[in-house]
């Protein structure tokens, strides 16, 4: 595709519900990143994939957060038993190689009520 | 802790003037500093990267400086236009992985 695509664009979840956020990176991009952005803050790193390998998950805030990229293309960020503090915009970014510019998607705005 | 700080107050300037945004870092020396633009409801868009051994980098109306003595990067937009109004994010990295962002500075350019 022309850019990084994320879906859904908006998600409202009841507290305790599980959610899955999808990221379609730019075709052929090796690196994929997930970031979390709270209102009025900069994005915060969650996790990084190189192809299907999750090389860094140091930013995942708890074991309720899980990310996968099984075929080295589409990635899913799953949040189990959502809490109100999980409300944020979740941004996905991809890059062609390790040391090249990252392109961000529009994000998924998650609201936990 | 390894912080990266930007002025959280909005910067208001008039069209045609030069906008200057500041990014300060403490307790470390990043290999790279990157600047991004973010519009409401959109993801960040990469603008410029400057390496620690570079003092200045330019791209069209944009200029970034990197002062390792002051531990500071300045981002300039010359001949600013209302379309330049956005939030500008500074980020540090050791490569293009695991960016650590500042909180961003909102720029408002008035006609």
C-alpha cells in the first residue's frame, strides 16, 4: 500500500475487555514498531520487530500487552483485560531497513470506559 | 534518567518570521537526534536527522543544529507559513530503532 495502515481507527472497549489492533506496514518493510501516545505527550516505544522476530519488547507496560508479526508483514498488538490507563493512541511505524526512516500510520485511538 | 525535553508551551509567531524550537537532553549523548512533525489525528512524519558529529543540517526551509556542549538541538523554520502550524517532536536514538520522544512543541503561525 501507499503507507502504513492501522485498523480500527477508533476503538471503545469496556474495562476488562480484550482488544486487538492491526498494523499493515508498507510492503517490503523489514522493521516494524509500536508506540503508545497519551494525550499531550510524545509517543512512547512499546516494541520492535525485524521481520517476524520481536527483538525488543522492553516498552510493553505489562504482561497484558502482547504483540506479534507471524509472517513478517502484518502485526497485531493485543491488550488483554483492558484498563482505563490503557486509553491512548497506539501508533505503528515501519521502515525499509534497520537504519532508515520510519513511516508512521495514523494510529488507533483506544478509549477504555 | 536519560531525558529529552521540549518546551511544552505553544510557540506563536507571525507568518514570514523564523520559528525556533528547542530540544534539550540530559545525562547522555545520543548518537542521533531526529525531528518529526505531527498534525492532529495523524502519526508523526519524519523531517530531519542530525548525527552527533554534525553541527548543522538543512532541508529546504528547515534547519537543525546539534550542540553537544550545550546538550541541545535547535530546529528552525524560516519564512514560516500558516501551513507549518503543527506539533514538532524531537527524538533521540542510537539508530533508527527505539526512538525516545520529547513531549513536543506546538507551533502556531498566524497569517
